[in-house]
């Protein structure tokens, strides 16, 4: 493996990101990333709403003589100048980094955090829990669910509240992703937890995380659709988009036990009304609403 790499940071107009990335690859970059993208992206980018404004790119070149690399890049950019306006492409700086830093760089954005008694920590972080804390270790891999996203945090708060109220013997986590919510429920005392996800990769990651947290014996992960999952549960969690929550309203409420709680997340605040229109009539009380950033999480109790 290459021991060291050069990282070049550039500022590039949004509409030139693809072309400049291509040029960087032509000049020898082994990888190019757009910096400062959030870890968990809930809403897929809308192709009709492209990014605007300057974007920060980072390009990674295998270690060699820096002067030769810079010369090569200058020539590539000079040749492109006849068809690509380069005046708004700014080279911000070079630095040398270790191979590990490049491959694992994103991990620095995933820091330990607490929700109630839970200490949620990436697998590679050594932070020890206090004696009264419950440690939840997570490696999200390619699945959504580091806990950094507001929708996950709001759900974690709802899980802690339900566990504190004493009502989570059985739990169904719809759209389990990394398994973070299902594992939290198991660590807080749930005896039977089912996580489901339509993405088989997420299911694999969730199983690995369940084993990592030693709750695999109480947690099942399936990639079958919700309607094929049997049983009713004390706590049903669904951190999926508002439209998906509404589409699954019958199934989500149908899986709820008497006196159970239904936690709906992934809801942009402007969509609260639409979700309440689909769910309020199924419950005798209005939902408890948690808000963070532009997101809302609704908890209904039977
Ligand atoms: C935003 S992530 C939530 C992950 C995790 N539960 C959390 O709170 O961080 C949503 C997940 O739901 C899955 N998903 C979307 N629609 C689904 C559906 N109808 N049934 C099951 N999973 C679904 C996606 O594949 C994705 O992994």
C-alpha cells in the first residue's frame, strides 16, 4: 500500500465539479471527493435542483516528487483552458497525508455522543463509558445511521423515553439502516427486536452491529417488506421519509400492540400536517412532537 499521499484542496464552481474532477484524475489523482457533505444524507439530491455556489474538492495523489506532480497538473489545466473557463477554479493548498488518513478521513466526523443513558460511539473510538452509561458501538459502513443525523437522534430520544416509561419488551424498527435504533432498544432492555430494511447491504451491516453489541440473540434483521412481518410490537419505529410513513400507515399501526408507541421520523417540519392527517384519526390522542433542525419526530401512543 502507498505510505503517503498528497492532498490538493480546490475551490470549484458547482457546475464544473465533474469536469475538474475528470482533469484531476487525468493528472494522476487516485480519488476526488466533494468536501463537507454530511455523513448521513436522508433526502437524495434532486437532479432538477443542482448544487450552486463554489464547492470544495479534495484530490488525492500517490506520493511522488511534488514538483513533478504540480507541473503535470499545470499542463493539464493549461490544455483544458481552451474549453473550460478556469478563472473560478482556485487551488487552495497541498498537504502530505498518511494512507490511513485518506481511507479513514470521514471517520473524524463521527464523534461519540450521549442520549439519556446511552453512550453512542464509533467502533474505532476508545472513549470508555461511565459506570452508569450503556455503551452502543456502531460501524455504519455504507448504511445510514451514525446517529449524527437529527432524524436518528430524535428517534433515539423517543426510544430512551419509551424505555424509561417501561414499555419496550418487543420492538420493530422499520428502515433499520445501521441497526442503531434497534440495538439501542435491545441494550435498553427489549427482549425481542426485529429490524427490517429494503436494502440488503443495510441488513448485513445491522446484523454485524447487533453482534458487535452482543444483542444478536435478541435481534432479527430481515429484508422482507413490512406486510410480511408477523406480530405486534410495544414500540414501532420508522425513520423513513414522510411519504413512506404515510404510504405504510395501515401496516405501521397494524403492527402496534395495545398500549404500544409508534415513533415516526424522517419528517420535514413542513410535512407534519400531511403525516398527522394520515395518522391522527387512528389514535385517541395527538402525537408528542420532537423537533431538531428542519426535522420532526412524532410519537403516537395507544
Ligand atoms: C434514514 S435511514 C434510517 C436508518 C436508521 N434507522 C436511523 O434512524 O438512523 C432509512 C432506512 O430505511 C430504509 N427504507 C426506506 N423505505 C423502507 C421501507 N418501506 N421498508 C423498509 N426499509 C425502508 C432505507 O433503505 C434506509 O436504510
